[in-house]
C-alpha cells in the first residue's frame, strides 16, 4: 500500500506531470531557497527529492519578504511537441489589506534538472496560474482572480488567457470562466486539461483549511460554458458541502473531521499512466488534535482515481474522503536507496534537502574550511527578513531527536550559534551558545 502523505513536512501545492516512464511533482517553497523542489518517481509509491527549479536568489529576490510569501503554487507540465518542461510560478509580494500583490512567471527547460530559461512575466491578476498545451498548438493559462473591490468574493473566479510562445506574452486580459462547483467559496488552484471532447478544469474550493476540497468542471470549448461535476467535491477531508462564499476565515476549524487521518485535503492535479491509471496529488495536513495546529505545514498526498462511465473523475476507493492508505499502481516497483539521517559534512557538497530562508545557503556555508565540519558565517538574527545564516531541513514528524556537535567560541554578546526549531521568523525555539 501507498502510505500518505507521500511527501511529509512542508510540501504544499503539488503539481504532477509525466514524461515517458518518469513522474515528477513540484511543490511550493515560499521564502525558502533553493526554490520549487521537484520529486521524482517511476512507480508513484517511491519518491526522491531530485532537484530544485529556482536556484538564483537574485531572481527572484525574496529578501525582506514576510514569512509565507515568496514562491507560490508551481504548475509543472511536459509539452511533448516541444520536448520542453514548463513551470509557471507566482511570486507573492504582499497580502496587505484587501490586496494580493503577486507576479506570475513562466520558465522552460528540456530537462527537469535544467538549465531553466529566463523567466517570462505573464500577469498579476491573481495567483495559482497553470498552463494547458492544447492539441491544436495553442496554450492557455488559467489562474484565480483576486477581486479587490469591496463586496465581492475573494477569490471568486477562475480566469483564462491565451499565451503566445512567439511573443512570449499573454494575449489580452484574463477572462472569467468559472465560479466554482460548490458554494464552499475561495476558488483557487486551477489546472486545465483536455480529454476527448472535453476540457476539464480541476480547482480547489473551501479555503486552504479544514473545508478544503478538490472539485471539477468541464466544457466542450476552452472558454466555456463549464458544467460542474454533480458529485463535487471529488476529494476532500469534509465530505458534506456548505456555503462559505463570503467567509473570510479560510482555516474553518469547525470543519475538522475526526474520522480521517488527512485533514485540509485540496489543491489537486492529476496524471495518467501509459496503462490508463489516473493518479491525483493534493495537499493535506496532520494537525495536533486539541489545538488543530499543523506545525509540520501542508504536506503532499496521492490518491488513485478512475474515470466514470459518464466522464468524471472518481476515487478508486469510492466516496470522496482523502485516504491514508492507497492501493499501489500496476507499475513495476522501483524504490530508491534510502538516504541517511546523519550528515558528517565530509562530502564536497551539501545534501539537496538543506534550505535557507530567502538566500542561497552557499552564501554563508563552507565545507572546505575544516575537514568533517560545516562552517557557518554569522549574519543577522533569526527574526530578520533579510540575511539569516540558518541551514535547515524540513521536519517530517513531530517525534524527532536532533543532535549536533559544535565548535564555537563567541567573543561578544552578539555572537551566538546552536540548534533552532524554526516555524518562521517570529516563531522559533533557539538552543544556543553565546558570550557572557
């Protein structure tokens, strides 16, 4: 069986694609570098962290952005006609007042490991942008629309705009095509695909909290009109629908479902195997039951789906409740070698699972200064939004033992070093040695 979540710890907003026999999932990275982790599998059960899409901390420059801003919601697709991977991502700059200031970009590469092209600016109408490579050669970009006027749903619509590879720009302004398949509200995370005579629009509804869900709609024309799946939502942690179109509380803790292991299931994308199996990735969370807090962040799960006789996606297990355990695919099992939890820093490069907030960790680390040691050059405090010498790994369980050996001789009170359990720049525990 496949055990969910397949990517434990901070791995939200998964976007899955296939090239040949290889499956790739890109996830959000927010203020962390390197940006946009990409996981790889050949059997949809065993996964490894393969690469990162964004490695230049000058492009984008995330310094001084608040926590949880930065790189949002990648769309990873493979265009067989061009033999190119496409990644679309948003840079969330601000969420002040009723405004969401976000810029959306597109990059391409012939290999998933890069090199990636220079980013092309798309638009700033909303976030969660993704692309469809249509059968006639046209390309269409969908995204949510963030409404800034008072009295309007935020977000309240999915928009569509054509993308021209020749001019490397969008054609006109995004136009509204869908307002949701339920009344849960907060429509986001659109992914547009084509199958047979239909365009399928997969979206998230309910807010990225306990009312989160994956819903679908379809149309015979890319611009619609779209019809909703009569059984929406197709994947969720709260099966019963509700009306929250104008509810600003996106967490909605009153929809916590004690009957399911995976909470907050939503923000999905799907892929088909060569044998016709359908697999859907989505984000989820595992909260502490009393406070309903999720210190591990939003994680990634995968569900087996099937096409119904009337052309809608259904969970292979039945119902619409996100499953903790999922039947394996019929693909040959191809596990990866296990990675050790221990790191003696005796190699030439650091493990690719290390991250730093807002800047490349190569700017303040060295493996050459002393054999078998990692040298860190101090910069600003852990509360800073600018340049912090924090080398971090994602916590994948609330039960963990973390040990390090340190050689450090502080000379003034501003010198400190140690271990930190870090949620963001305002919420962390710092076990450290300092002067005095």
